[in-house]
C-alpha cells in the first residue's frame, strides 16, 4: 500500500488506470465471502419469507429484523473495534451492501441505519458522542435515521428552514421545523437533524433522541414502492436538544450532509448489484419454465437479447463499483494515516471521489431500472400481477433514481466536480483537452496498424476520454461561468463520462480475469466487453454530437465533429451472436453466474 501511488478522484478522465490498481469481485477473500454468505442466509431465512408482511407494515416487524441484523454483526462491519464493530474495509462493506441489496424494503432500512443513520456520528462526532451512541448503533440496540429533506428543500438542501435557537440559559437548542421522507422514521431512536442556528446561511447538525420533548411524527407515507420501509414526516416544536449534541462545528452541517451523501451514492451502486442479480435469477428461471408455441421462451432471440442485456448492464455496474471502491479504500487509508481525526479524514476521502460516487449512483440505478423493466416484460402478463416477485422489484427500483440526490443533480455534480478539480490544477483537465484538439487537427486519413485485443480496447477508451474532454473544454470556453446554466449540455457531457468509466472498468476487469480463468471461460467475458465498448461508442458519439450542435460553430464545431467521428468509430461487433452466447450461459446455469 505504501508503495502505491494514491489515485485521485476523477483522474480516470485524464490518465490511464493500471489494472493492478483495480479490485474485481473475483478477488474477494474467504473472510469477505463468509460475511456475504451470512448476509445471504439472513435474507433467505429472515427477510424473504416475510416480504408481504413488511409491505403491510406489520407493527414492529422491520425493527425486529434490524435488531437481529445488529445481533449478527451486520451493522458493525466497518465500525472500529473500539465502538463494538469489526473494523473491516470499505470494500467489505460494499460487498455486504451488494448482497443485502436484494432485500427490497429491508435493504433500504438497513442501508439507512448503517449509512446515514450511523456514520455522521461516527465520523463527525466528538469522542463523548461516539462512545454514547456508536456502540449501541453498531449492535442494533439503537436504530438511526437522518433528517435533511424538508417540504420546501429537496435537492437544494441548504435552503431548509428548520431553525435552532439557543435557550435563554444556554443549555439547549430549541428546534422548530418539519422534515419529510425520513426513512426509519417510524421506529428510529436517534436522528441526525440539520437546522440553521439563529438564521445562519448554512446548516448545522444535531443528534436528536426520539424521546426528547417537542417531537411528533406523521403517519406512514403511502408510497409507490419500498412499501415495507418506514417513511414519515417529523415535526419539531420547541424540541429541546442539549448543546453538547451539536454534531461537528456550527455551520458544518451542509458539509457533513454532502460528504455523507457521497458515501451513500456509491453504496447505492453496490445495493443495486445484488438487486439486479436477484431479478436476473427470477427472469431466467421464468424464461426456462414458460412455454409458448411449444418452446421455452428462453430459446427465443428476443428474450435472449433481454436476458443478455440484463447481465451486461449488471456486469458493467459491478465492475465499475468495485473499481471505485478499491480507490476509495486506498484513499481512506492514506488520509487516515496522514490526518489527525480518523472520522473526518475518512470522509475527506469520500469527498475526493464525489465524481465516481455520482457516476455509480446514476449508472447503477438506471441499469437496475432496465433490469426490472425487462423482467416484467419477460414474465409477460404474469409480470403485471402482484403475485409475481417482479411486481415488487419493479416498483421498489424506481426510488433509486431519486434517492441520494436525483440522477439529474448527480449528473450536474459530476461535471462540476471535474471542472473544479481542473480549475484548481488537481487534474490537468484543460491541458489534456488541448492535447486532444491538437491531435485532431493533425489527423491524417489512414488505417491504424495491427493491435492486440487489449491495445485496441485501450485505444478506444482513450479516444472516448479525448472527445469528452474536447467537448467539455469547448463548452467551458463558450459559456465560461454561465456554463452552470446549460444543464442539457452538462448532462450530455456527464453521460459521456459515465459511459467511458463503465467501459474502461469492464476492460480493466477482463485484463485481470486473464489470470483467473482459462481462454475458454474468458470467451463470454470478451463478449460482454465487446458489446459494452461498442454500445458506449454509439452513445458517447450521440451525446457528444448533441452537445456540440447545441453551442459550437465555425472551426470549433468542425474539429469536434472530426474528433467525434474519429474517436467513436470502432471495429464492428456481431452483437447478436455475442449477446446470444451470454444469454446461453445464463440459461444453461439458470442463474447469474458471471
């Protein structure tokens, strides 16, 4: 670890990544696999049998499941041992999040408690606060929740109006305001609540216990999906909070909220992997049982396409999420070693990887939406019946594009993060863009020489980065500070970045898989890489052109068009044959096996 260069968040856009710096799921060790098996067994024995009861909000049932989770140690995976946790790596927590992500509403309650319900106190609390709350949160004695959103403050969280006024004797703050969409609100014991002190411009954060006077709770929200998750409004009316329960410093609440959300976004990326794999298993099992025209529907080309594409998008998500998780783990270790406060230094690592976190949240949630939508289609008319499991999967998936900041906000944040790092010279964004422009100017007609498989793929990915940087620089030059108002253009650039990160991630994974699998086994993985890179070229080409035609003219437009044609023209791929081979492997195994 000491000899490895620390990877900077967002640098994938301007530098090549060494496969040695990338973690792939095939590298999970025995201890991590055992934790995953414990999570899987818990879902099978405790959660799946009571899904309908959870959706009906059976009194006390979700709280009971969470308590059992804590007793099993599932809450304390990354909590340090001094607070009754196990002190495992972030990667290990991501794997547990993946497996438990198949748990529908339970996964939401679990993720809320272990993430935004516990980590603000662990990472930003003083030692007295940590000792008081974290051990009991880690063991499940207490359940946590997070109160940020208000009726008038959603994506613009800092516009919240909940107030905190010091009491006359200076011993308490009096909280007044309303929070909404509070996950675990029906039974949580401890809340991280964000409010403004004496009309401050920015938020502060407070640890609030359920039994404090002045708190009332609204009824359970009636939701489209995740019906088993407790979601309530919470009302604070002169709620007395001891001054020692301020979390962090005055005015630090907004920073706390943002950094915790970065963590939540990438963990959501892990959640959807387990969710998608479970849905794919349902899809292929049904396809291997359902007959039409005297033939199993799994043998129809149209169904094979859907099954293969479900696998491809899940595989790309998984490759991307674990790649980013490795970089985060290394950054956490570095910042903790060189810092003074382990909690804050851990969160500093998440802040540095805000771009990857946003990308994984967007790519993963939209991949899952594809998977569940096509699962319903594979089931046909039966998929529209509440008797089938894909009904719950379809409805529950939809919230993921809204959770942890909408996908629209995350796309904008991604580009903003890259631009800011370029402006601060943390990343050579504009310098690499200028090199790409110069390369396009000097392009001469001709055919590239022979390359091996990986050289070809790496050159294609490099081209994706160059054209993305070119469009980003041209838009930045055109609009300067007003670029922030060009949300359509920023969204197209963000989509280019997300697509190239996913494409590069699967190439890096395949490169590492060479040492894990024989050539015959690698065939289906090459098929996935071929399809993903080929499809990414088409998508990036369109996004880049859409952006270009929205603002560029003259020589800049000509250079962008030339670059887009050059950098997104890739070798032909028989995508029908490739997808059929992927589907055939899935159909033969009758489960996700990649």
